[in-house]
């Protein structure tokens, strides 16, 4: 069923009125089941709203989202870490961070001490397919790759890996469910912190100056920080319910 829904979303890209002459509606792919996508969507919806543009943000698996964005079938990518455009040549990175992401290593073993990527090398590590910060940080290591965050936690619970790597906010609900079901406390270790950036397809390069100006204003007046703080308050309250 999940596979069919992804096919349906991709088919919609061919039917959407993308990048019309008036630029009244734009479409940006984002990573499915990602808290950072939710925060980034709120930031960019505000930014595009100030430009008078109706922006849409369909979610796809991480690797597919980038491929579709780079192909030009949509108008860009909602958010990624810095310098994705070095590999995906048709994307333009806007220079103002729209958020931050903590890359964390999670384990059930309280005896494991982790500090930075190199400290992962002695262990069996699992990452999610298409999550670029995890792929880059573990590129010299032998890792197992999962297709979803749910699968990452399943692998950890079944002792198929010692450590899983993902973004902190993305992990919160899944980690809470894991601890509740498995009755095992999880250990968090921050391996790296990343600023996050919005990417335009090169066909929309004319939007870069004005959109950059708007994001600079939102950064200066605290709008971006406020949106992030509000979302964290929401998920923290949900955990207490």
C-alpha cells in the first residue's frame, strides 16, 4: 500500500501546474515522516507567503525526494544539509539556514561511549537510506541500510545493530514507543550538528535574491527560531499526554 501511495504522489508531479509564468504556485519535495520537514515547511510556507506564492510540500522517501527535486519535475527541495548541490547539480542552495539538525547515534548499550563519527567504527551501525548526513558521516564504515526509521528501531530491538543514526527530532516519537514496548532505555549521543538549507531548482534561480532577503529578515526578527521552538513545545506536550 505504501508503495502505491508513493507512485501516486510521483504521478501527481506530472499533473501539477508547476512553475507557471506567474509563479503563483510552487512544489517542493520533502522527506516523509520527518519532524525537520514539518518545521522547514512552516518556515518556508511563511517565506513564500511573504512573496505571494502558494507553496506545496509533498513528502517522499529521502533518496527519491532529492532525485525528483533535481530532475526539475518539482521546483526544489524543502530542506537538506549544506552543499547538497555539489552532487545534485541542478539545485541551488539558499544561503540562510532555515533550521538546525542534531545527528544522533542511539543505542541500548549504556556501556557504549560515543563522541563524533569515528567513535562509531567499532560497532554495527544502521542508517536510513537517502539520509545524506548519515551516509556522509559513515561513508568509510560498513553499515546496514534501512528503508525507514521504523525499520531502524526494529533492527536495534532485534539486535541487528549496536547503534542507529538519525536526526534527534525525527527520533522522538519512535524512541518513546521503543522504550515503552521494549522496556529498554535508550542512550543518545550527538555526533554532529548541522544547519539546514532550502534548495531551489535552477529554473527558479530568479527567486534567489528576493527569497534570500526574506529569509534574512525572518532570521533577524526571530521568526525562524520561534517556529522551531513552537514545534518543539508541541511535540513535548504530546509526549506528556
